[in-house]
C-alpha cells in the first residue's frame, strides 16, 4: 500500500466520482422505470449497437493523440504510456461535477514541475467547446465535413513537412492550430454519430428522417446536450443534458419510452465505456505508475516480445549485412556494440569472427546479454562516458540507441566519446530510425510508443540529412537506407513484398525508408 500512498488523493476523488456516477445512474433507472427486458424488446437493429462503442473508442484514441500533439507543440515531451494512463484516468471526470477530474491528465506535468500545463489544458478544453459551438451554430452537412476532413489532412501534412525542414516557425504554428481545430470538429461530429446510431437501434432510418428535417437536427441535439454538460454541476450532466436530450427527442415526435432508452443507450456506450477504459488502465498499467526502475530495466523481461520475431530476424540480417559490408575483417576486428541490449547483434557479429565487446546502461539487459552471448565482455555503462581507453577499438556500431538520449548535447557527447576510443581510420556505424517520411515520423512519435514499450515517445531523432554538423570530426563514408514496410505485417506478406522492397531501397525514394545506417570514419 505504501507504493500507492502518493496517489491517495487521486484514488479518493476517483472513488467519490465513481460512487456519484453509479448512484446517479440508479436514480435514473428508478425515476424513469427503466426495464432491461423492455429495452431488448424495443430494439429493432442490433447491428448499430456495435457501431456506438467503436466510434467512442476511436474518438478516445484521437483525443489522446490530440492532447499529446498539443503538448509537443509547446515543447513538452512526456513518455507516451505514462501520459496515456493519466489521460485515461481523467475519464473519471465524466462522472464529476464540472468534469473536475479531467485535470488528472496534468499529473505527469506537475510531477515534472511544468506548471504552464494548466494553460495548455485550458487551450485543449477551448478546442472542444469551440467545436461544440461550431456544430450547434453552423449547418454541417456531409459535404462540409468532408471539406473539413481534407483541410485537416492538408494542415497535418504541411505541419510535418515544415517541421522536418525547419522552415517558417509562425507558419508551422498556424498550420498546427488549424489542424487541431479541424480535428476537434471532426471528433465531435463523429461523436454525434453515436446519438444517431442510438436512434437507429430503435427506429428505421426513413422514420428517423421523417421526424427530423436532416441529419443536422441530430447534430444540433447532440451539441446542445454537450453544451449543457459543460455548464452543469451534476455528475456527467445526467439530469440536465440527459433530461434535455429526452425532451428534444420527444419534441420531434419520438415516443417517451423510446427517447428515454435512446439516451440511456447513448450514455451507456459513451460515458461508461470511457470509464471502463479508465478502470482497465488502472489494472493494466499500475506497474508503470509505481515503478522507479530505469526504462530499459523496467521492460527487460518483455523486451524480446515487443517486436515480432520475423521482423527482428529480418532487421538483424539487414543490419549485420551492412556491418560486414563496411567492416572487412582484414581491417576491422576489435569492436564495440554500444547499447547492446540483450546481445542479439553482438552474438551475430561474434559468429562472423569479429571480436566484440558490449556495453549497455541497463543492468538487466546486460544480464540477459551475457547469458545469451556466453561472454563476460559486456559492461554496464553509458555511451556518454565510456569506460574504455583512447584508440582502443577498430570499429563501433550502435543500433537505435542515440535517439534515446535526453538531448542533442548528449548525442554530441556520445559521438565525441566514440571518436575518442576509435583508432585512426576506425569506423562508426550508426543504425537509426529514419523519420524523413512525415507519416512514419508521426507513427514513430505517437502510435508506436502506444503499441510497444521500447520507445517512450520522447525520442530525439537523429536526422543525417540535416544533422551533419553533429558528427564532430568524423568523415562521412556513406548512408544506407533500408526497409519500407511496417512491422505489423505478417511474415508471408513481407516475403511476397520483398522484391518490391529491394527495388524501393535502390530507387530515388530510398531516403524515405524506415531505417538507415550512417557510416563514419575517424580521419
């Protein structure tokens, strides 16, 4: 229990909100004499019930990505999984007056003494309120929404291209804001579909549109309910917005019982699904909240399972091939695997008759590496302060390590250390993620850290096409670009696409690959 002591206040408020929400739901059941079996008898189209939670979950993901995007635009980077846990916990705010507990999402910022986060939080809320007001005031037919969707994509692409090329900062902020605004409108518009599908569960489509002038009527009912939510002191706005929603549905000619059940179904598959995700987040990721281990110590036991075995073997083969290409044994025998992890590449290099030592910052990873490789020349240490003599090695290779350092300054310090311990004419091979492609950059920065715990979403990407000044006194021998297809594709699909990938690696667009290897030499 001592581990959870610092979270006692949050747990207390979550408990209170949960009790209030459950109590309010029971009251609604009693006052309106809701009967589960009666609801089942009234349902005509069961297929629509599945669409409501699907849209809700998609909206939750998009909202989280938006929050992460907002923070990054204010130069705040927090490990994605930690950020997501507190974000999901903030869904208990749906059950608290004035959505008070939504401020839980600020906890990771407060822990890091980033007190400006409160104003960023207000900005995020204003995006939501502005979007709801937009839906309420303006006519929103599908043509306009498709147009807003196109604008969202355009703003997203321009923002990332501008960010990569480091062009006009003001223009970048403008497109960032427009992207956030348009995305918020799309999120709330798609949210209104949950009310529409709740109605379709009980009525046929033609009957719904006989009662209403257009789909805009449903959007207006949805946005009016949510505006009342914002200014309601009642947990989840149940009595205010829920009652108003029932009243509006009755006014357009739907029966009282059906109107009550529509709102009940709508709330069940939106608010309570969000709360369910919050409870799941507590159970699933509680270890991350209380763990004090370094990142790679914490994930050492699950590290091997993070990437599918066929992808791991594929990358191993490609990277070892590049190492051998630029490190002929006649000139390069003694080497260092800098950031060796669990020793997969180290063992393969030893198999190919190289004499290689390893070093990693994680004690647990080093233990795994020693066991896997069957050698003792693997050390615990950081690449910014290497425990080796000057001119000790013929070569060094480092695989997806530099982007985990805390700053560009640390990356430069590591390169200086590599330079120090390499002999003259010694070679350094840097294997890294290639984020020149805007879509891949977005995937690696926002999506990949949610799916896999290897990356945290705080990485500082090393970009050879614009970071050349970082490489100290090294001479650039060459850059190899490789792999194009995502890691979630099954093995048989990758085997079929392998000839296409090989062509892409040799084509004019090779610079937009997923990985690259930069080969440097000490003069």
